[in-house]
C-alpha cells in the first residue's frame, strides 16, 4: 500500500459552470474505524467502497504492526486478515500520523485485556483530548496509566456500566462501543454520537455478531458477548457525506447542474435545508442527488453542532460559499474553537471574513482573486480548491498532502464535471 506522498500543488482556474456526474466514495471517518474493528475477530474481513486515501494506508500500517495485514486486490476493495496473535501496542511513529489511531483503543482493550498506545497529538485546528474515552472505560473497570507520552490501559475483562457523556463525542462513543462488545454484562451509552459513521460501525459490529440495540439513536445498549465469538464479515463503507458536500460547494460557487452519485441526502438533511435557503436546488435521483445552482447565492447564518446538526467538517466549505454569496453570514463553531485557520488563506483570495472566538462574520464579495494559498488540514484544503473555482485567474494550493489524507481523486473528479484543475 502507498503511504508516502510527494509534495505537489493543485492549480485551479475559474472556468464557469460544472455539469455532469461525480461519484462519492466511502467515508474516511467510517472506513478507518471499520478497519480498527477487524482487530475484534480472527480471520479474513473484506471492506468495499473503500476510498483511495492516504489515511487508509496509514491505518493499514498501524494494523499491520498490531497483527492485521491488509491488501487492496482492486480499487475500492480492502481485504484484512487478522492473524489472531495480536500485539496490543500502537507506536508513536504510526499514531502521530493519524488521529483515528485512537480507535484501536476500544478493540484492543476488549480483545486483549491490555493496550499501550502513544497519546494522539492534535490537528492543526487544536488539541483533541481523550478524557471522555478514559473516564468511560474506567467506569467499565479499566485501569489507566500515563507515562512517557504513552497511555496504557488494562482490564482482564471489562464489565458493563452505565456511561453518560456530557457531550456526544464521536471517538469516545466508538471506543466505548467496541470495548463494550466483549465486556461482561450490559453497557448503556447515553448521549451517544449518532453520526452516520457511528451507525456504519454499529452495523459492522452487529453483522460480526455483536449485540447492540438503539443503533442510530442517542442511547446505545450493548450486551457483551464472549471473546472469540465474533466472525469476520464483508461490509460496504457508508458514502462520505463530507466529500459529497464538497462537490455541492463546488456547484454552489461555480454554478451548474451536477449529479452527485451515491450522496445520501438522509445523512445531510440539515445541510441541504440550509443550502436550499441559500438558493441551491436539490432533487433526489436514483442512486444519488442532483445539485444545481445559478447566479449568486444568498448569505445565511450557520452554527456547527453534533449530528444531525451541521457538521464542523462542512464549515470551511460553508465559509467559502458565504465568501461569494450576497449579504452577510455569521458562522458559529461549537466543536473546535480554534478551527478558523484557513480563513487567513481565504483573505489572501480577497474574501472578507472576520473571526472572533467561536464566530466568523463573512461579508460576501462578488468574486475572489486567485493567489497562492496553503491547505492546513483536510477540509480546509478542499475549501481552498472550491474557493479557487470562484477566484479570477489562478489559485495555487500547497500542502496537498493534507487533501490526499481524506480525498480520493478530488482533482480528477472535479475535472470530470468541467473544472479547470490539475496537479503539478
Ligand atoms: C470526529 C471526526 C472529525 C470531526 C469530529 C466531530 C474522525 C476521524 N474524525 O473526530 O472529522 O470533526 O468527529 O464531528 O472521525 N472531546 C473532549 N474529550 C474527549 C473527546 C472529545 O474534550 O475525550 C472534544 C474534542 O476536543 C472536540 C469535541 O469534543 O472539541 C468533538 O470531538 P469528537 O466528537 O470526539 O471528535 P473526534 O472523534 O475526534
């Protein structure tokens, strides 16, 4: 599997409307967790609709170190073989490359009764603590030790417990869920995250033989089963709602009419309602969603919230759309206070955005002006590409490695609907 990216640039030139059909691959934020869950059953698992992104390769390297080998027999298919003799250790060199490495904690603790992993670092948009993961697993009987940058957890066998989250953390929900599968007795998780990617993980675990009730609601009930009782299965990764939103944002700023194939409108209903308020048209079509926009869109106010609210991962795209909309929009971030770094880059393109704490005030301008800009993280990078579609002249984006972590051929897909974009 390919893990090293050569530094490159993406060059975007404004050309006009987008037309045609674009396919949305499987979700990064799901597939990495599905991969980690293969730790829980020996044998050969098969995931399909797997995006060709750098993070999948990095998670593959981490799982190989633990004892799960993976191959890609053809694009979109990932075969993972759990050899059974696992090493429950996640070393720093691998953990620091990918935040989702924290998702091996629950599966390894449940399966092996012990785990040592390097403490995950932050992203460019701020610190990402794991206190909720730790506190919940402690109520299930785990003992934690932190030293030399590592976190170690032990519990011969976890026991069921009533876990109630103060905030519906995606990662903490996933770790408690996977750990509870092999716990003795019943675990309830109140205020659980309900993201489609959490549901996808539940669906996989249930197919493997786990006993989980309340899937898709904010109360999950997990009845523990014996270690060794799960079986490997085949599973199709849920479509990526953030990638789908990226193609919608591209249509929003460039105009046009595009079918986003495999987009799941039921996973994006709040976002679609707000984009309709801005003046976009949506029409479900067999196997996807038709997205159309013409002329300048209207500004709206938006706040990010846990699912089913507007996801924080959409926000750089939304701010980019508002940058060229008619009017003033206020965007409030409720998940990651520092997540506005890409705004500096938008300013270089001529956007009028002011940030203050959790808020951004975006005064729409008629058009942006192409310039060199940097991708600071995955979603901000995609937003720069979208901004380039609305910028006169040439926009040159560096930091492309960030985009490759989460986007499967963003350049080729946008080109297929008529964008003037290339990698150099
Ligand atoms: C996941 C997604 C990320 C998305 C986020 C919120 C993956 C790989 N990443 O991240 O793209 O932006 O959900 O939808 O799926 N928190 C704590 N203590 C904890 C856990 C979380 O304070 O123990 C805080 C975080 O710092 C953050 C907020 O809770 O401010 C949301 O975090 P969480 O839902 O856990 O996000 P992730 O699972 O890390």
